[in-house]
């Protein structure tokens, strides 16, 4: 019995040491991210945007759980943060003419054209351009291929989708539910973020695809299934919302308008069925033979798993749950408070 207890104590000690090492690694990453965000200066220059680097880090940490992927977690924060920032520009602050011009600048990726933008958009475009070029160079150095052109196209796709949502809301004419969802999958930001991860993890892409002048990025369907899961979960809470500024419609609203006489409960049931269907397809994709690596597919599944925690609108203590979860992973209460303000 004593031998057994001794063995268990040794195992527990090893587990605790590993936990402390990982906590230390996460704290180091949080420090790097906070320093990067502070030096970037976007939070100070654009006071209307969400300033939540720790919340953004939770996505990166949940998606990439392997301790050896520290560098990837830090790099992935950069496109994640810009998705939130550009979302706020379209939802909260930007004027119609500014948003149209901003989208044109992103489509052309033209520094000269960017001079016509208001100052806050100039700053955002410069940061976006610098980060995209830097990540392209990092990917080239590690994997021998530079996907910068594809990443730029993904940003253009995102901004065009944001602009479509803005115009729908400005006109007061909401689309059919299916049309809304097709666009909203893009505005979720998931395809863009996971596209960055796709290249950062060095996924195999035929040379002819990389050299092609086609605008489409050859991304796996798993990415879009994760995006659909996130968008539908998020839209379930739009009626209650999280007291956020801005409003960009929801699948539930479009469904109810399209199906007169349906109740919110029936719409919710329909959405949950869609989420369940997407999960089944996601599992099938990941379990079927495919050219993509197991770590990348695992990252996609991890992102989908994180959705219900990040968008649990029914639980009024959702933010508290996130704080508790992060505290358990970092054991750093002061850092925690700074990141969730």
C-alpha cells in the first residue's frame, strides 16, 4: 500500500511540475501579447474598438493546445485581433462612404489609395499590411512558400462581407436566412483566422495552386464548418446580446422574418439542429482520409469546441467562467483582470 501511495505521489508531483511549466509558458505568451498590443497603439488611437488581448489569446490557446506551439499561438493572435478591430469599424464607428473606400483599399492593397482614408483607417490599414507581410515572410522562411497574396484576398473577402452586412442593415432589408448565413460565415472571421493557421502550420498545397492567379484560396471544408458553428452559436444570443455596441443582424431574425408565425423557440430549435448537423459533418471530415495534417484538423475541432464557452449567452456569468478558466491555466489574477476589461 505504501509503495502504491508513493507511486501516486510521484506521479502527482510530475503532473504538478508539468502544469507549472505550462502555466509559466502561458504567462510568458500573455506578456508578449500585451507588449505587442501596447506597442501597436491601436487601442489608444481607436477608443471605440474592443481592447481585450487576453480574450483574443483564449482563442489561440484553445485552438493550439500543444505546449510546443508557443510561437504559433502568439502569431495567431495578430489576425484574431484585427478581425475584432475591423468588425468594430464596420459595426460601430465607420460611416458608409468611409467603409466603401476602406473596402476598396483592402481589395487593391494600395498604399497611395489609403491616403484618402480617415486617420484611424489609415492606421488600421498600415498595421494590417505590416502584419500580413510579416506573417507571409515567416511562412516563407519556415515552409518555402509565401501566401501573402492569398492572405490579402482573405482580408478583402472579409471586408466585402462586412460591407454587405452594413448595407443590409442600413437599408433595413434583411436577406433570406440562407443568404445571410453564407455571408455571415465569412464575417465570423473564422475562415480568415484558420487560413492564417493553415499556412503557418505548413499545410501541403500543390505548387500550381500557390502560383495560380485565381482569387480563391484552396482551403479545407473543415474551416467553413467551424465558421458555421461559431456564427450560429453567436446568433443564438443576438436577441439577448452581450451589451455590445453595434448590431449586424442574426440568422434567427432572418429565419423568423422568412417563416412568419414561427416562434423564437422553434427558430432556436432549428438553429441547434443546424449546429448539430455541422458538427457531424466536421467529425466526418476529420475522420476521413484527407491531405491535411492531424494537428491542423485537431486545431479546427478545438476552435469549434471553444465556441460554446465563448458564446454561452444563456449563462449570465459567461465572462466569469472565462476568467475562472483562464485563471486555472495561468494562476495570474492581476494579468487576468487587465485582459478582460
